[in-house]
C-alpha cells in the first residue's frame, strides 16, 4: 500500500524572480544529467532562495565554493522544493517536458519535492532528484536520475531512510494529470 500521495504546494514560488549569480551550466540532454550539473542547479536554487529571504545578501565571492557548501548532505534538508523547481525550470527551458512535483506522506510528516520529466507514461518518465541524499548514506551519487524501475534496483542497495520508491511512484501520478497538475500556485 502506498504511503505517499501526490500533492500541490501551498508555497508561492517567489524565489524564481531572484538572479542566482550562478550560470546554469552545460547539459546535453535529460538522459545525460550529471552530478556536476545537478550540484550547480542546487547551488542556483539555494542562492535564489537566499536572495529572496535576504535581498541585501553580499555577492558570492566564489561560485564553486558556494555550490560545494550548498550541496553538502547536511545542507540539503528543507531545500528540495527550490532545487526541484530549479531543475524543472532549467529542463523545460531546454525543451524537456518537466515539472516539479510534491509528494506528502498520507499519515502526516515531511513532504518531498523532485522533478519528473514526462516521457508519455509513468513507466517511461524520468525522475530527477538532486536532494535525495538527505535520506541516504553518504558515498552515493549526488543526483538520482532514471525511470522508477531503474531507480528501484538502486534504492534497494542504498537503503534510504524513507521509502523513496513509493514517494517516486506517487509523484509519477503527475504524468496522468500533466495538464492540470501544478506544484506551485
């Protein structure tokens, strides 16, 4: 039985208006997402959010240092919403059919956001999660990318602290509601 459900966020995506000072970086296709690109997206997202909450924040002196700090496992918790949104916006700008999705535990507790790239069906669609390490042991890939079937095998070996396969399955329900589903109002 599924423990997560697809949900919409009550947050307004005000961070989208901030200039993150960090370039998006190179990406050939959705099928070639790298940890380096994903870390850059998380850094951009965190900087956008930081500038939204503190508009007078000083310019970052070194982009690589900022990204490295932003992407430490201990710094990922609570930032999945901006990271997943940043990734979805970047992929959409590159021509991919991508959306940020939110899943919430059916019995209460913390929610999680990640990106889904619609490939026509839930089975073929791609999950992109650059903040999943908050639920897993260190030493794993920074970003999980793949179909649910592909990720299930990896997740069995990685043993995250929540049932991410179930969360991703719930998030893939957005594919059948693609035109109507919006994560942020």
